[in-house]
C-alpha cells in the first residue's frame, strides 16, 4: 500500500466515524486560517497525489479531530492514533444548558412583548400612530418605528 493510499484509507475511515461528508470535512479542515478545498479532500481519499504539503496534512488533522502530526505520521507509515477524548464535567454542561434555557426564555418573552406591541400599534388611527412615533423618536432609544 502506498503512503497516499494509507492516508486515504485512514481519512475516509475517520470521516465516516465522525459522520462527515467530504464537504463538511473540507469546511472543518483549516490551518493558519485557510480552509482546504472539497477537491483536496476528494484527492486525498482517492490517493490522487504522491505527496501532500504540511499545511494540508495539518488541516486534515484539525478537521478530523486528530492531534497535530497524525496525518503526516499515517502518511509515513504509522497507524492512526486514537483521537483524544474530550471530557466535560456533567455539572458544567448542566450549567451551560441552564444559561441557554434562561436566554431562550428571555428571548421568548421579548418576542411576546413585540407581538403585543404590534397588535396595539395596528389598532391605532393614523393620527394616534403619528403621536406615538414622534414620542418614540424623541426618546432616542429607538431608531425607527414602522
């Protein structure tokens, strides 16, 4: 098996393990702020090139959740290293979820307030609406009222 074929097999297996399509991997695979293309992913999995530049291999590491240097090591004959496990405390996750739920609740209340205001404003005559619009503009906190 050639180095390119070895890398192709490992990349395809890891991508499938992560349930990623080639395009999704291309979007995740970045190095130095630059993404690698979908075509590059296709070329890697087809073993279409005899060698790859270090930035491409590092981007594959990032996109596949591998430690830096794993793609290069596989290309050079090493077996794929297991991806590092990410441990997050259960309490930390629960706290994050509670904060998100609180935010969503606030957003739901704000949306309800906006809907109520739209209903009230829809019942105003043109003259009444104009008076409210001038008052809101004078307040300075609101830029537009439509």
